[in-house]
């Protein structure tokens, strides 16, 4: 038997584990967190949350657009009334001047 | 010690009086609104004006003019009531506005009365060389309108808008030379 074969034999020789090794190993395995497979509902929840954020953003943008258009319309109404009243005053002045 | 303090107090008080005096506010006109057949109530403060301005196109020449006009304004307030019958508003209702406009800074630049009872008054708030505000008070037997434009405004800018976007056309006042030609 060559020295190499002797080393190999020693390395592969059967040996008993230290005392309490099995118990310690079992305890350690029990203390590890259980790995569960990702349930489908978490994926759906993520999709729903993303959709809600997207929908909220679109709804807010739409609301802003409606408010802006309403404000613009109000502004134009105000301009029309102001101008019509100024025009009325101008016509009255012209009429007075014409009579004079 | 007392005299400088009193001077400062008096100057402060007079300044605060001036500031308050220039403010014009349209009061709650709910009583008139209840009697009216038609009501127009426009309240656009600075933030609403900015919002409205954001929706006016820069490329459209008419909208661009309005955008420029409202850029410096602090607010536009319009109350217009049309009644089914005459006498639904009192002279005291109108006088309340006139009293507010007697405050320092405000001047009446137009006052027209007609036999038919169509009266229009235009007041401006003088702010140095320019106008710091405009109030139009127009009354007819069955109509009452008050317009308050708060902020720097030039009536000529308003005239520029006339004839566009449904705004009635304001004809330019005729000069004496024009009248002679006629």
C-alpha cells in the first residue's frame, strides 16, 4: 500500500460524530424560518395597488383638467360681462354726446 | 420719549387705515340671489386665475391676450342678477357699494344715467400711474351687475379683447376730428 492509499484510507475511515451532534443539528433545522412559496394573492395585491395608483393619478389629472376648463369658462364669462357693461356705458356716453 | 412713540403710532395707524380703505369686497348677496330669475356668480381668486390661465393657449392669439391680461391680477369677481319684476333690489343695495368706493384711492371715471333707468358707473383704484383695480356697477330696472377686477388692469387691454371669444366689441370713442368729418 502506497502512502497515498494509506492517507485515503484514513480520510475515508468511519468515525462516530461528537456527543449531541444529532440533537444540535435537529434544533438548528427547527429554528430556521420556514420558506413558503409566494402565494398568488400577493401578486394580485401588487397588481391592484399599481392599478389603484395609476387610476388615482389619471383621475386626479382628469379632475384638474375639469377644474381648469371650468375656471377658464368662468374667466371668459367674467370678461364677456365686464366688456358688455363697459360697452353699454360707452354707448350711453355716445348717445348723450349725439344729443348735445 | 412719549412723542416719538406717539408719532410712530399715528403714522402706523394712518398707514393701516389707508391699506384697509383701498380694499373693496363684494358682500354676501344671497338675498338678491334668492329673488333673482337668473344669477351669475363668478369668483376667481389668484390661484383660480392661474389655473384658468394654464388652460389658455399661448398659440391662440385671443387666448394669449387674456392670458397676458390676467397674469398680474389678484382676482375677478362678478355678481349679476336678472329679476322677473322691477324693484327687487333697493337703492340702498347699490348705495352700499358706492359707499365702499368712496374710500381713498378709488375714483369714479364714468357715471352714466339714462331715462330708461340704465345706469353704469366705472370706478378705478389709482395705483401710481396705473390702475390697481376696476369696479363696474351697472343697474337696470330688472338687472343688477357688479364686476370687481382686483389687480393692475388697463381698460385698453380689455378693449383689445373685445370682438373676440364672444366678448362684445367695444368701438373706439370717436375723436373730435372724426365727428367733424361726419
